[in-house]
C-alpha cells in the first residue's frame, strides 16, 4: 500500500514503528544499555530506567516476514545448520543476526548488553536466546513463568514478581542506573490506557458488516511490541479508534458485501496478509477476529481487558504474564474462544495449523473438535507457517477455505 493511500492511522503506524527502531539504534549508538527481550517480558520495566532500550527479536522477525525477506533470513540460519522445522521467527532472527542485519528492513537490532527470555509462551525461546548468548557472549536472564491450566495462583504471581525484582537488580548492577518505580508505574498506566483503546478498536468487529478485518488488527499490533508504556502508544490507538469509528459511521466497511464472518486461530500469516484478505473478500468472507490479537491485555480464560488498578506495577505485569494463548490449557483456551465467537457472531473458525509454532498449534485438533461438536461452529484446518512463505500453498488453502464456506451454507440451509 502506498503512503498516500494509507489511512491516518496507517501512516501514524509507519511513523511509530520507524521512530521506535531509529530511536533504538540511535540511543544504542550513544551508549544506552540495550536489552533483547522475548515478546512477553514486560517492556514497562525498562522504562523505569533512565537509559535502557529494548528490542524484540520476535517482532523484528515478523517485520522481516511482512516485508518479504523472511525466507532469505531463514535460509541463512539453515545454512548455519538450523533445521527448517525450527520456529521461523527464530530462524529469521538468527539469520539476520549472523550478518549484522544486512537484509533487515530495520538494519537488524543493535547488539545487546543483556538477553531476557521467558518460557511462558514456549521453551524454544529460551534455547533461541541461548544461541545469542553463546554467539555474542552476552548474559542471558531467564524468567520462569508457570503454565496456567487454570487462573494464575497467588504463589505463582509472587514467584514471577520475585524474578522481576532480580531482573531489575541485575540491570542496576550491569548498567549502573537506578530503577524508578514511579516511571514504571507511569509506563504501566500508559500501556493500560492504550490497550483499552485497542479493545475498543477490536470491538468494531461486532458491527455487521464488520468495521475491521483481523488483518488490520495483525498489522496494528506493532506498537504493542515496540512502543508500549509510552504516550505515543496511547496516542496511536486513540487515533486508530477515532478513525475506525468515523469510517463505520460513514458506512465504509472493509468487506461491504460480507456474507461470512470468520475467526482466526494462530499467529498472523505475515507473508500473506494482503493476498489472503483480498482473496477472502472476493468470496464475501471476512476474518473479523483472532485469538492472537484478542488476548492482548487479558488474563487467562477471557478476552476481556484486565485493567491496571493503579497499584504495584510489578503485580500487574506478573498478573498479565499469561495473556497469550500458547500456555493456556485446553479448557481456558476453549472458554475464551467460545465467548468471542459468540460475541462476534462468527459463522466459522479457521484453525491455521503452523508446524513451526508447535505450542500454538498442538491443541488445535482438539479445539476444532470442541468448536464443532460442542458449540456447532463449522471450522477448517489450514496449513500456514507464520513467517516462512515456503511452507504455504495458496491453492490448497483456498480450496479448504471454500469448503468451510460451503459448510456454513449447508448449516444455514438446514
Ligand atoms: S515457536 Fe511459537 S511461541 Fe515459540 S517463539 Fe516461535 S512463534 Fe513464538
């Protein structure tokens, strides 16, 4: 999409992401303490320091995939001996780091002083960050987050908070900077406010036709990964809501002749966003929501906003550690999905089986059975890797998607 044809929120998104990467490189060059973090490590903690900046390898990998260089970066890692079965985010990141970010749209990430991973989404992340630890000789801090087959227990929360305190102490010792709890609190407040706007943006999917597509929401997730905790983060989502609301009021919908409302389960197919959304729109179908985007700012078993109460920011960060879907047990995952499918009046679910993200995909067959048998929602399983375009067939995917639309028609006729 050209800059000219973009909405204001689209242009602002480009600016927020571009500024974030430029600022990261510039501050690193001027001597800021640089941390590479896993997606779920609370970035707000780093905003509690005067001069600590962070980069998110998973987010950087997604950007590479969306900009069409995912396969190129994967191949570099494969030439180093990493298996094609390994998570494509990990391959992209390792490949990009191997030559200093030569082909990356952001010139890679600046060299870190500290690596911080966690194991709540998947244990692969820990091994992946260990590769960097060995290659660059940089310390690796691991946050151990218990899985949540039920709502988080008090003792687990305390265990996580203790590790946050250890992390803060580690950064203080390594960087010589002092942590400021008030700054972290302000960052958490900004995150909370921005996510409230994000939830409002997602709620435009309740309109008929839907005011958004899940593909819009995939793209609009980026500030959550590069700018959360900042005033720019709040401003961006405020603008996005304002603009979306106006478009809905003016009767401008992404799929005006919407006949089928679908729901997506798994990571975004970064290399197929435009092609898949336009292919579906031609069939009168819109993917109106996704587990991937709905879980931001929530706690397990619900996609409702978990609001910050203005108290201890470490408590809030610990409580929301399990917001993503991967660590949820079958019951919690099914519960939240059923609620959102009902709320959005969804006709069918697209389970995007993704062999390179096993944690997200491993329970999908059971989830599919649950949606069909227990809740009577037609569904289909497609194969698509989130970032490696070689592991995707447009033809077979659309054959299956069309079969889903036929199932929906058959259900309507009955
Ligand atoms: S395997 Fe999945 S959850 Fe783990 S790092 Fe890769 S994309 Fe993330």
